[in-house]
C-alpha cells in the first residue's frame, strides 16, 4: 500500500511511503522525522515504518483553516486518534481526543482543519494480513467489520468517532516514547498496537460507551472552556458564566466536559490548583499562606485540607 499526504494547494507531499502487504519477520524498523515550517502552519511528522506497518505521529498548528489531503492506495486497517491541544509526549497531559478503526480498500479524503489549535494526530496503518496476524479473522470481536473487509467495503468500527480513554492514551504515550532498541523495540511496538486495538474493541462492546461528543463544534467549545479555566483557575467562572462564554447551555457544558475530558469542571479546577501548589512548594521560596492565595484559597487551613485530600499528604510534608 502507498500512503501520502499534503496540504491542499501545495505541490509537495508531506510524506510518501510504500508499505508492502507481506510481513517479513526479520525486517528492521525505519524511523524518520520531518518538519515543515510555513508562515501559515507548522507540521512535525514522526514515522515508524516496516513491512505491513506504518505509524505516524503528527503535530500540527494552522494559523487559519486549511485542507489536509490524504491518500491510501491499497487495502489497510487504520487505527486513528486525534487530540486537540494535548501534548502526547507529556505523561500528565489530558486524555481529550477521539478515535476510530477503519478498513480502507482505497482512500482519498480531504479534511478541513480549523486554525488556532494545536492538533496531535496519531495513526497506525496495518496491512490486512498483518491485522489478521494480530487478531484472528474468525474472532467474534469484529465479525461485522471482517464481513466488510471481505467484501472490500469501506467501514468504521464506530458510526461516529468515540472518546479516547486513559488506557488508550497511556498506550500511545508508551509507544511514542519507546526507547528500546532492535527486536525488543519491534516486540514492544507490536504489543502496544495489540493493546490499543484491544481497548478500542472493548469500547465497541461496552454498552456504556455510546455517550461521546458528537460534533467538532462541541470539541472546540469544550477546548475554549478548558482554556478559560486554565487561565482563571484562581477565580474560576461559575458554570452559568462559563456556559455563556462558550455558547453551550449549562447541562450540555457539564455533560460534554465530563465525557471529553473524563473529569468534572470542579475536579479539573481542583487538579490545576493542586498541581500548581505542588510546583510552588517544590520550587518557590513561598510560605503556605502565600501559596494558598496564589492558587485561589483565602484561608490556609482550607488549602491544607484540599491538598491532603488530593495528594494524601500535607503541604508541609511534601517539602
């Protein structure tokens, strides 16, 4: 299969890779990075390539809306993850993101990408033989999906992209930051790919997983709310004020925030306050009262109680 991508309106391809359909056990991994810096956008691509396997981690930022052109020639199974404003090289990063698994007999598609957002795109392309090497073709886990593969019909696991769980995020983080070498690295990569597929299939069969953010508009509004809280965590807006600022009613704001970020608005603010307080305690020459005020607490006892509840130790003990 051949996979390539470019920005619509430009002449050069961001990458072009030819991945054989057969799997050669002794084939070594190829790793490469490429960066494109333009006045309107910046893109960094990290790739891992071997027979039957192509992994792409792309970080993108566009000043204004652009169209991304992607082509896949030849049958493949794609496990795709998109994260907005989330650094995949930071283990403490938030797990907001969406994902899907797709069978692609031949694929030419254009994606409109809104400007002003950092986007992390993570994709695993597997040849059909390699996918069935990882997951038995007769497994009940993917019966309808396999039927579409056999009929060469473009198919997705989920009708709409589903939310990324913490376990998925952790597996991606470990795969991206894999420091192993040689055959051990290849084994680690295959293990993490299988782990990711397992989590995706598990979510497919989990009847409680059908609540997810349904539109890109919702995503950007939740991202806007998150940015507001990041800046104003010492004196955060009320739910009513926040809903007005991001143009979502209070019920939908709370519901989609919880689904997308896997935490409540209150707990999100608490997490920022506590992590900041820990940072100040370890690095800054400030007393407990000053730190309490700096992270939004008027009274040191209330701060100390919240800190102990969050970390299990008092502010004094962490020093």
